[in-house]
């Protein structure tokens, strides 16, 4: 480069010195403007990428939430149906003993049917709680068949209330946990 040599001869030709300074100033200014443009473009590209990632993340979160909501309705219904079937059995114990005994098989069949819906819809904790209630109903039926149950059925309702309450707690917990998953 010959610019330093021309500048070193400063004072001999003022018009050349001014021209060289103008050319150098324009070159430096253009270079800085170009670097500023490159920096601005890089920042814009980075911002656009971050926005895209954020939008994709939000869309994925929304899809998971909607999927959970779609599953929650049928689960909730299966749990409610099971609780209603169990409560129907317990309520039947308040009636006449003969009425209870004639209704018991149909009530137990309804519980088995509702348990299968829970088994398909629910997580393991809810399925296990439904199984505990259904197992208690089955044990009671076996005891009835062997003649091991004495007295009015109302005296035995506690056997069913505790596991049905346990199922309700497990079902409610499972439904609440679904809403907090991300």
C-alpha cells in the first residue's frame, strides 16, 4: 500500500492529501457500515431462530395439553361410572336383606363391567384401587355363597366404603396430576 508514503509527503500537494483522506474516509466508513449491516443481520437471524424455537416449543406444549384434555374426559367418565356402581351397591345395603341378596349379582356384574373401563382408561394407581374394591365385592359374594355372612348387609358396608373412598382419592389424584404435566 502506498497511502502512508503519500501522506508522509503531506504539505507538498494539499489537493492530493484531501483526496486521499476522502478516499480513506469513504473506505473506512463503508467498511464500518458493512460490518454494522453484517452484525445487524446476524442478530436478526439469531432472534428469528429463537422466536421459531419458542413457537415450536409452545406448539408442542399446546398439543400435549390438548391430548391430555382429550383423554381426561373419558377417564373422568370411567371413574365416575365406577364410583356410581360402587355407591349403588352400598346404597342397596340400606334396603331389605332379601332385596339386597337378589340385587347383589347384578350390582357386582355392573362393578366388574365398570372396572374394565377403568382398567383401560386409568393409570396403574387407579386400576389398583378399582381392583381392591372389586376384590372386596368378590370376597363378599363368596362369603355369601358359603353362608359365612350373618346379619343385615348394612353391618358390612364399611368393607366397601373404605376401598371405594380409596378409589375416589386415586382417581381424583390421577386427574389432577394430568393437568400439571408439561
